[in-house]
C-alpha cells in the first residue's frame, strides 16, 4: 500500500545520537509515514536501539544488513520504500516537528518538483544551536549553486520523489563521499529542485563525521568527480561514472580528477582558506584583525577567494575541458 512519505535513515555505529534522531521523526505533526531504518552492519548497540523503537511503533521498518556503505544501504532502503516521497535523515541529525508537513505541502503544489530541501540549523555535539543557513527557493538558483560549488542544502533535509530517484538509478556507489551531491545533479536534469526558506532540520557538526575522513580529501575528489561527469553529460559526452563504463575506465577518470584536485591544492589556496577561516571564526575583534593581517601577505589568494565567493569554483569546468581534450586526442 502506497503511503505519502517514507522517512529513510541508514546508520552505522550510530548509538550516540540515534535515539534523539529517531524521536525527532516519531514526533512529527504529519503522522502518515513509514520509517525505514537500515542498520549497515553496526557493531555497537545501534540495532538494539532500533529494534526497541520498532517494537513500540509499527511505522518503523528495520533492515539489518552487512556493512556496505551509505550509498548502497540507502539504495536498499529506496528499493523497499512505499512512499510517494522519501525524506532523508542521517542518524546524528534531527527533524523539526513540522518538517514533513511543510515539505509535503510544497511537494504537492507542483508536479514538476523532484527534490526539495530546506534551511537548516547547525548544532554541536550537545545539540546546542550554532548557526542558521538558508538557501534559494528556485530551481535555477539551486542548480547554479550546485555547478559552482556554493553552499547547498543538507542531505538530511532532502525530500525526493520516489519514482524519480528510482528512475535515475538511486545513489551511485562509485561516488562514496559525495553520493548526495551526485544525485542532486542527476535529479536536476529530469525535474525541478526547490527549497523551503525556514529551518526544518538540525544538522550536527562533530569530529566523527564521514566527510572528515582523510581530512575531507576523498569528499573533495568525489564531489569534483560528480560535477565533472555532470558537465560532460551536459555537453552530450559519455559519463565516465555511469554503469556502462568499466571499472578500469572509471578508475582512470577518478585518478585524472584526483590529480587535478591535488594540483589545485599545491598552490596553497585551500590551506590559506582554512587558516583564514580559523582566524575569522574566533568571532572577536582580535580575530578579525588577525584575519586581515594574515590576508595582506597573500593578495593573489585574497583575489581568488572573493572571485570564488561571488562566481563559484571553476576547477571542475577546467577539468571537464581538459578531459575532453584528452579523449579527443586519444581518438585521433
């Protein structure tokens, strides 16, 4: 039987904040939903916590499987989803009580919508709010943010049309640390994106986040892999990430992007940004003066910083052009 919404969560060793996250879903003002929780081979008390909630609320469907990673686990959940829409939530994040009602109302207002996000409130490890973020409500503005790598709404705020996510093949498991970003780009090619101004989710920032693996290096590479593949599709060229590409073809493409990202890092710009942000985020007058003094010594980095702040990052576009030249040369 079809239900309006499937809430989808995948969790691996998430016992620390899992109860709070599940409770934020069960406390929704919109109550007509199923809640699929995929236990991705956890070795802590995660499964016991999930089963405890499932015993008290039959809207919860538990999928227990070996550890295969987030993208694959979400695809398993998508395969079981009966909802017209899928609302994503990570096991360390929280929904505001009106999250489902607000997003479902907007989704029902226009049949062209395939993905809807929302503003968010950042929270720390103690669930205390840190900062509010909001994003544009309109499709083209959101697509522009994706392709220039400006801030975008959180994975945990995503509200996706189920038949569309299934039609595009769900998450691509080859992209392990930017699977959501890759999916948003692909969804933008087949329907409209939207976003709710208000904060409907609380996103937790902590040192154990997957995005922090390898100092965030893998996420930097995978997000550019997703974007370059999107730019190639936009030009009518073969997508090296697609299932039709062999593993060796994909590996060559990934390594090509990896080298491009590494060269971009070598100029020291990203280290400059990290240091500038650390000084500025002290939120004191002394911190502001420290950031200004630090900037004076690197005027070319300052210029690039403001250029990217207003125009977005151009690295993926340069890599797409280079890849096209590479394959064109090989074909001659």
